[in-house]
C-alpha cells in the first residue's frame, strides 16, 4: 500500500503551485531582461550624444586653433583706407557673439585638384531652428573666398542636431575676464583676435529627453594682436 502511494503522480495542487512559481520566475527574469535592455539602450544613446558633441567640438577646435589675423599694413593702401572707413573690403575678421561666431581661419582643405583654393577661409558657426521639436541644429558655413561680405556665401554643413543651448564667450586680455561679444572691426577690440574662446553646448535626446551639456575652451594660438595693433585716425 505504501509502495503504491509513492508511485502515484503529482496532485493538481502541486502542479498549480509549480506553475505559479515558474510564472513568477519567468516574469521576474523577463523584467530584469527589459531593465538591462533599456539601460543598455539609454547608455548607448548617451554615448552617441557625447560622441556627436565631441565630434563638433573637434571641428571647431581645429578651425579656431588656426584663426588668422592678417597684418593691417599688409592689406595695401586701398584696402587700408576702405577698412578705416568701415567699407566692405576683403580682410580678416573675428566677429563673436553670444550664440554665433564668424572669423577667418587657415583651416580650409582643398580636396579638388581642379580648384585653386587657398588655406584661408571664412568660417561661421550658428544655430538653425528645427521645426520638428523646438530644438536647433548647429551649422557651419565655410567659404574659401574672403570678400567684402564675410557673413554670406560658401557651403553649409550640419555639425550637431538636437541642440538646446549654444553659448560663446571671449577672453579679453585687457579686462582679464570673459566677454559675451568680440568685434575686430570696431570698438576696443578693433584689429585684434581673442586669445581664447569658451563654448558651452547642450543637446537633448528626443526619445528620453535627457540633456548632455559640455563646456570647453579653445585656445587661439596666433592672434597676432601685439604686432597687428593699428591706431586709426
């Protein structure tokens, strides 16, 4: 009798209890897998955000590191007079604002044998509003032709999408502080370039809404300020 009872199968209650335990284990495992997957996706998205910002910073660092200010006395008599009268004239420039930057640099690269571009170019960085989500796109304008209008012409490139903040500041050697604007064509900064530019840029992941913000400083290696100072009449 005892032997027959030991050989009998599981009761319905035991089966239901086993199924309940298995379901709980499966649900817990599934939730853990989802958490791991979501964490991985979030981490990868944040890494992509940082990579995008770092790539944009690398481009700006290369351009600003080669910002070039040509000698006023090397412009020639006609151009000197036009610059003095604030008339349009091909000349080097550094026009820095709180969220926009325009300057001349030796960072241009000519990859076409049929084009006779030089190294010097007009460079601009500015924000272009995006109609999709209220954010902006960081754009770069580059023109190998330095003409009387340094604010137009050339080619446009997208550097960074989903930008929520862009801020530039400029180091003033005389005031020993960061300023929010710089104009090499006027005022106390006339005929000079700043020795450094500070930038803060932030992007937002459209899916998670997380913001990545980076602040960095670019050194201008050869602002040529001492030798290029000019006393305008």
